[in-house]
């Protein structure tokens, strides 16, 4: 009996130690390994320049916009650009923010494009809540996830509570692309919002903003370097590591000034995550 008890105790102890080790590993995760770039940040560059830029900065995952790879383009163009990415050791892991339609067959083109490119996530911001019906059908058919992006508080998806109502009852392949800058500009806390989405955040736009008020009391937001604005990155990074977030942190800016000199902006973003994301 004693030998059997010791064996069972040892097994329980080993399981507990494995759980603790796993938790410690998740806490010690280095978020800089999950960095990507939203090529809206590189909107002043052409596709070839984007490839060169990403390679030079050691960023392998790209969230592409239509200027760089157009879902409405030809398969010949898709193939040419996919080959260029493959040759450089890069990948388009997602596309967005994609336009969507009330017509399912028009949206199908997005999913065909994603399948061709090996993309498993599409970022959208539908202008009508009814569009989600056909997006959900296509997400199931293609087994490709769809994430809703948020702009400011005046947009359809500016309030996280509305987003939860839109996707909460739908297929698990439908989730959120959390834009940290826009969440901050809407006076929400990014860490709190991420936590309340309960695992439905598939992608994150790494952006920062500072919010000021006009003489009339209206909020005005302006992009800053990552970590220099009002976004709660300390809390967000802690939540990401605690939850074992496996998605990407796509460096992005809405600033035309930063877009004209993206090297400095991206270098500072990388340095910030490398310093604070461990």
C-alpha cells in the first residue's frame, strides 16, 4: 500500500511540476518573437521595397494591404509575389483591412485569395452588421479565421461591448483584430479589453496614441512611437503572456510622418517590445 501510495503521490507531484513549468514558460515568453508588420506602415513603398524593408529589419510576418498584394488582382500577380516572399523567407500571414460586401460571392474572392497565399486569417471591418452572416459561412467553408478591426469610438466597432455582441454567438473562427492605438483613443484600457474578449483576439495592431482635448472638449488622438503614448502596454503585455497569446503583434502607424521614415519608427517599436515584452 505504501509503495502504491508513493507512486501515486509521485505522479501527482510530477503533473503539478509540469503545470508550474508550463505556466512559468508562458510568463517568460518573449513577445518580440511574435512581431510582424502591417504594411500600411510602409504605404509609401512598393511591394519590392516592402520585401527589402522587412528582410533588413528581420521581420518575417507581413499583414499586407491591397497596394502590396491585391486580392482583386490576378492569380499570376499573386503567384509572382508569393514566390518573392518565399524566396526572401517572408510570409503574408494575413490581409487587411479588407473591404467586404453584402454579396457572399463577392466576399468569396477574399477567401480564394487567402487560400492561394496560404493565409489563415483575414482582417475586416464590415460596414453593415448583416455582412457577418456570409462571412461566417465562408469562414466555415474555407476554415479561415476572420477578425474584426476597430477604428475610433465613432466607428461601428469602436466599442468592445458591441464587438462582443456581434461575434460572441458566432463560430469560433470569428474574432478580433485588436488595434491598441484606436482602443486607447476611445478611452478604453487595452489590457482590460483584451482580457474581456476571452481568447477571441486573433491579431493585434501594435500602435500607440496620445489623446488630447480641443477647446470644445472633443478628443483628438495623434500617433506616437510605440510606448510613448497612453496605451497600457505594460498591462497588455502581462495579459498576453498570462494567456499564452500566440498571434502576431503587427507594428503599425496611422502617421503620415512616420510612414515617410518607417525605419526609425519600426526600430523603436522593435526595441520597445524587446525591452518590455519578456
